[in-house]
């Protein structure tokens, strides 16, 4: 490691003192990210996010985990007639779609891509998955809602950023594309 020297003048004794200060350099490891988590809701914004995630995974040789969170449906008591919600079917459909994405995008790296389906509140499940798999990066999309829509629907991406155990890359749907 190179050291740079700075000359500091000492006025009391009239002598010159040399102090060594280490030169700070940034080093980027080839294995910066070993595990990348990509939550998806199968929206166009999340598909754009997948482009970034697969590119980063290839660049860094990182394992990729695709996840989908099934939000529990609460039916109010005022609903007339039976409300049917088959969680098993929803889980199977999500798993099928994730495996299709894996097959289409991963190619010969498919063994390095894992798929998960969980049930719960998206932001808390995403953060828990990141902890469970020791994720080094979360790549999440945002729909870019603002105003009343943001207030009513909230922002999963915003909550993930606030609570995530690792860095988060937020990909906006309508922005400049860095990967293709």
C-alpha cells in the first residue's frame, strides 16, 4: 500500500516534521455481490428490474433469487355470498411464472437461480427473505406513484429501502435504461 507524505511545519521549534498519512483508495472486489434478491409482482416495472438483476448477476457471478409475495386477501363481513380464494392455486401459479422467467432469462445459468413464493406483507417478507438467504443486494422496482395514489397504495420499494439488511437498487419504470 502506497503512503503519501505531507509536510507539517511546527512553528514552535522552527523544525519541519514529516507525517505519514495512508492514501485512501477504493477497491472493488470481483465478488462484490454473491447473492442478489429480486422480488417481482409480475408488472412491467418488475420485468425491467429483472433485466438489471440478471445483468448484475452475470457480471459478478452472483446467485440470483427470484421471489413473489402473495398478499393475503381479507374479505369484509359485508360481502354477500362466498368468497373463494385458493392460496394453493395462487402459489402454484406464481411458482410457475417464476420458473418460466428463470428458464427464459437464465439459460445455462439456471442452476444459480432460485425461486421462492411467500405469503404476507411484501416489504416485510422481502426483508426477511434477504436475511434468510444472506442477500448482498436487493433489486426492486417502483411504479413511481405520487400524490394520492402513493398515499393510498403505499410504496413497497420505499419500505424495503428503509428496512433492508443490505443495499437496495431501486429501478424506476420510466427512466433511462442502463442495461438491455
